[in-house]
């Protein structure tokens, strides 16, 4: 596929400086790019490399020196790089329909241009939108509803009545709608509380491999539009995850927690149950959040507190044995001072 | 389904106060419940809402004010709530037998009233009890033994010779009986120690989505009766988990650890190998248990120690920089005192 | 199967002392072993048990007292134990070919003596080596390449173009080649960066149940020869894991991290992105590695530092409230000393 710089500038929402009829057919890094390719300058540190690149054109932030190269000025060259990768490297395969060896219930409603691979299972009264792909081993229990342009990778399980919005991507091995972990104590034993709610995944969400999202006890566990969840994450029953959150691998969110918009949980974070995290908050890696956080919080630690304060405290921690020794010596010295003073008075 | 209060009181082991012929057909919260429904008061904080509820009847703890409503007195209204949910909302679907597209070995022994979905696989000499459900993508390796009334959700794998007791529920994506992680150093390399033991899951256990339980090296990894395990938990080889334990999401138990009865591991806990945790112990979220714990322990921290002490130490931790500064100033002041004293003496 | 001590000594690379024609047909522990079995002394602590064992022969370290028993001297009796377990207990089943109910693309290339179970799926242009076993529910996307003597357990997913070396063992539920977690900020939203690289798993690697290994953004996520990975581990995109590493359960390695040879990550460790861990390093359980580590490091803590120093600091941590109280008292006493001195001067 060849594209002129003019076409690319339109696609990227940028502006050509130089020959807008020049054509490129792929992208590569500043060092590797050759004639016929486009490259990009995302980090000002590498501005000097623009002069030496073999690329036909460079995506640059506005005002950056182009060293006589053809350039496309874009406000966000890193985003432009991602968009060019999509343009040149992502191909939607032709739909293959319901393939032989797929199990599709006669009561399911299937949109046009779907691909259902052998070994996928579609239960009773399931609804699939258009251009949905179900890879082998996908299991949709009864009454699941799937939007348009959804890709569900191999060996994913979606339990009964859960709903998946349009353009959602679910990676291999994910489990959506498993029973929440709820028991009523019955003497020393535990009586299972039926989990009769569902999970709703809104549009444009992406869910990483082997992540688990439990159905609500009574109502809805909800993942809002645009949120991205990494691998091996646990979202417990009744949680509500706001729009455009980033939840990194192996993080866990306990039952009934509510995350605002644009919250970031770094890797292996734990969020306790029944709390609220305000919009735009960030939780540092391996931290444990025990209580509510206001918007724009930035916390770390177990239990978590202000991130900068945590950094400072963490620097002192290795010196605790030394600090304790100093304090012991001080006690001795103060005692001696006190004794001498008593003697002298 | 309609039930009289008399029938419900018998089912719950409670006592009707008011009209025992009154009928209800569902349950709801104090605020939401309407005529024809039953509600419950689990938290004394909400006792005042009983007067205003629209419910036909209320489940109450003994002695609570019923404000003239029909009531069922139960020692444990929260448990009653769970039992009513089960009664009104959980339906056992009719068994569907071995469905077309299921792979069942001719040497397997299958109980009556099972449901084996398309895409499930039952290996050689497997034994299934009565009323077992195997969802699509369940793989039972050779010689697996499954008790009665067991539900195994989609895409679960159970390796050869493992045994699952009656009334066990296994959620989607669980792996039971994978090889324990054992190697003998062979110079810089690692030689695999064959894992020839098995996993035994006793009755009434529930296992959360994508949890993994490894087979023993030589003998048995055992999960005892009634234990409930959440999602993404790791139980390593040779572990023995006692009866009625609660193991919350993303916790991990290392090889050969033994948990007593009624132990609670909160989320993301780690338990080291070859240790013993006594009955009724609780380990706080994200903690790491490095050694044996006596019965009734309550610990937190990495490494874990007494929970209350951990709370107190955690309050000081953020103040470490300040504490160190105070100590530095004290050193200076003591030095000055010492110098003056030397001068004055 | 019966073996003479002579045959076993050759297999183990050891030396018979006693009757080299004596035959054994199995192995057991020092206490349990009986006539016709071989046992082993791996821990010098149990040397006294050799005299009393009922075994026909004992594997011993060179120079250990054999109490008149037939013995095989081996430099590493624990390794010998593992090798004897393999010899007596591991049977390779006869290959069963492509079984009915397996889905194998007509464009796939399949080696000799494979076993492909019902419900396994082999995509377009996949290459399988010789003696490969694919259990039910294994999904190999298009263009995957698998070496010889590879075992892939049930419900594993391998995404397009990934490559698996010879003698690799992949346990149930593993996901290889899922998209790396990469987004370009686009205002408050996140734009998916296509992940067009692959995963390469080299020879003799073993990967535990439900572990996830993401494909690189552009190039290769690589697991080098001989590395052993436990269950529920996360390896992010672009990582490079050196030879003969040991990565214990629920550990996570963030994007673009590089581990040298023979690195050990204990359970629930987190390694930050874009860093390097030198050869032979060990990271203690639940630790978080924030930056580069030189070879032979031994660290613990969040953030991690020298392991021995961490042990010492961890002993002081529970005493922080007491330490703070001591410091407060010292402040008071020093103030009093200062005041008296002012008065007396």
C-alpha cells in the first residue's frame, strides 16, 4: 500500500511541509527507515537524528527542524506513529461466517459479516452484532449480547446475560461474568450467596489475557467506555470502573469499589472493597489502596499515601537499623548528661 | 413461585410473627420491596426502615421491632437473605445428556442426569457422578473422578487422575492438577522433577475463575471440604488447605504449606512454602507470611506480624523522613550539650 | 520395569558400590522403600536412616556411609532422585495422530508421530515438529511454528506467528502472543498501538498454567533456553528473559525489561519496565524492582534493595511506634537539659 504525504497528513490531522506528492509504503524508526518509508520524531532527544535518516518523510512536532526532509507536522507524533502502524500493518481479514465445527444455537441472532471459528460455542438467545469475530474455544453462555466489531480471542468465556459493547477487544482466556465471591457465614461454614447480576462492558474497552471480571451479586459490574485492562487483572463483583481507565497487569479491585474516569492502577495494585477513587488518580505499582481517594490523587505504598511522601519514606526505610542505633546511643548520651547534671546541681 | 410465610419460616429455620398464610414471590431490599415480596433487616442501622417498607413481610433478628409488619424471626437474617435468593432465583436447568459435539471416551463412566456440552472433552476411564454439568471447553484428562452435583464451567482443565468431590463448583478457566514447579539444579540448568501426584478437591469447595491448583510431586495437593477460593489464586504442589477456608483473589500459597480450618487469606496474600497456619487465622491483604502461625493469628505486613501492631507501624512509616530529621537535630543538640558540659566542668 | 544397579549407575553417571547385578523396579523415600526399590540420601541430616532402610540400594553422595547396603554414589543425589522418577514413572504415550474432532487447517505442516486431540485447533500455515502433543482446546493461530517434542496442554492459546522451540512444555490455560499493553494518549482517551511483533519461546522452556506472555509491539518478546516459568506469571511485551531463569508464580515483568541468565524471581515479584537485571540475581518474594540490578544481586523489598539489609530493616519496622515514642521522650529530656543549662549558665 502506497500513500502520498498529502493523504497521510489528512489521515493524521497534520500538515505537510515539503513534497506532498511524495509516496511512502511503510514506517520505521529514525535509524532504520529507508527511502519509501516514513519515520517520526516523538522524543526531542533524538532531534539530531532527523538530518541523517534515510526516510522519505518525517512526522515532527510543530516547529521542529526538518533538516530539509519532507515532513508532516503533527501535535502528537507518538499518536501519529500509532495511527500509521494501524494504517500500514493492521488488516481486517475477510469474514468467514459460521465455520464448520462452530456450535451456534438455533435461537441465537447473528449479525452480518461475522466469523465464528470451529470450536466456538454460542448459547441460546445470544445476540451478536455485525463483524464480530469469535475465535476457537470462545464460549458465550445463554442470553449474552455482543455489539458490533467485537473481537473475542480464543478460549474466552462469557457467562449468561453479560453484555459487551461495540469495538471491544477481549484477549485469550478472559473470563467475564463468573460468580462474585460472596458467602454468608453459617456457623463455621460459608453459604454461597447466589450471584444473579451481570457484567456490562461498554464500547471501546480492551481486556487483557486471562483477566477475570465477576458478575454482580444483584445488579451490574460495569466497565465504562474506553477503559483498557491488562492481563491477569481481577475485577470483583459490583465494581464500577470509569471511562478511559488504565489498569495494569495483575492489579485487583475488590467488590463494590468505584473508580472515576481516567484512573491509572499500576501493576499488582490492590484496591479494597466499597471505596471510591476520584477521577485522574494514579496508584503506584504494588500499592494497596485502603480507603477513598479524592480526584487527582497520586499515591503509593501499602497502605497507600501521597506518592512523593512515599518516595521519601522509602529512602529512609533501609536506614532504619542505623536510625535505631543512633537513637539508642542518644538515649545513653542523654542519660549521661542527665546524671552529670544531677551530680553538678 | 409463591411461598407462604409458614413455608419460608420452615425453609429458613425461623419463626413467623404475624400472618403465616401471607404469600410472597420474591425478595428485595428494604427500600425497593413491594407488596408480594419479602425483605430483610441484616444491619441494625436500618431498623427504622422497617416501618416504611412496602414488603409483605420482613426477615428480622429475634426481638427486633416489626412495626406491625408480618415478620420471620431468624438468628441470622443475612444468611436468610442468601437462602431466599437461592430459593427464588436459582433454577437447576433440566439435564441435557451428552450433547452432540461433546467428546466422551468410550471407557468413561457417566452418572445419570448429566449435561455435557458441545466442545467438552472427557478422557479415558473418567468417572462422572450424577447431575454433573460440564460446560463447553471443559477438558477432563484420563482417570479423573468427579462426584455428584458438580458444575464445571467453560474452559476448565482437570489433569489426569485428579479427584473432585460432590457439590463442587469450578468457575471458568480454572486449571487443576498442572505440574508442580519443581526442578533439581543440574549445574546451571534445571532438571524437571516429574510431578506424579494428584489434586484432591473435597466436597462443597468452590474455585474461582482462572485459579490454578498444582498436582503434588509424589502424593496429594488437597483442598478440604467447604473451602472457597476466589479468582486467579495459586495453590502450589503438596499444599493442604483446611476446611472452610476463604482464599481471596490473587493470593498465592507456596509448595507444601498447610492451612488449618477456617483460615482467611485476603487478596494478593503470599504464603511461603513448607509452613503451617493455625485454625481461624486471618492474613491481611497483600501480606506475606514467612513462617508458621499459631491458631487464631491475625497478621499483616511483608513480612507479616500482628495486625494491630502493623496498623500502628504503618501510621509511623510516612513520618520516617520527619523522624530522621528530628533524630539528626537531637544529635546536634546533644553534642552541643556535651560540649558545653565539658567546657563547664 | 526392572533395572540393574549397573544400568542405573550408567543412567545417572554414578558408581556402584556393592552388587551391581541387583535389580530394582521403583524408588521410594528412605523410610518407605522396600526390597526391590531404590532410595536416596539427599540431605545429610538423614544419613542415619540409611542403616535401617528396607531398600535394595541407596543413592548416596560420594563418601557417605552405606551401612553395608548396595549403593550408587552420585555427586548430586537429589538430581539422581529426579532422574530416577523420570525413568520409573514417566511414560510417553503412543502417538495418536490427528484425532477425530481436531480442527487442522489444510495448509498446516504436521510432523510425524504427533497427537492432536479433539477440540484442538491448528490454523493456516502452522508448522508442527515431530512428536508434538496438542491437548483438547489448544488453539494455534495462523503461522505459528512449533518445534519437536513439544507438549501443549489443554486450553492453551498461541497467537499468530509466535514460535515455540523443541522440548517446550506449556501447561493448561497459558496465553502466548496476546497483544502487548500499549496505548498512545489521544486527549483523555487511549489509542491502541498495534502490536505487530511476536513471541519466541526457545528450547527446553516450561510455562506454568494460566501464565500470559505478550507479543512485542514491533519485534520479539523472547524467553531463552531452559527458563522455567510458574503459574499465573505475566511477561509483558518486548521483554527478554535470559537462559535458565526461574520465575515463580504470580510474578510480573513489565515491558521491555531484560533479565540475564539464571535470574530467580520469587513469587509475586514485580519488575518495572525498561530495566536490566544482571546474571544470577535473586529477587525475594513480593518485592518490586524499580531499576537496574548488577549481576549477582540479591534484593528484597518495595522498592527492592540488598536482601540482608532488607531483613534488618524489616525487623525494625514493627518497632517504629516505640522508636517514635523514644524519640519524643528524648526531645523532652534534651529540652529540659537545655533549659537547665541555660538557667545554670
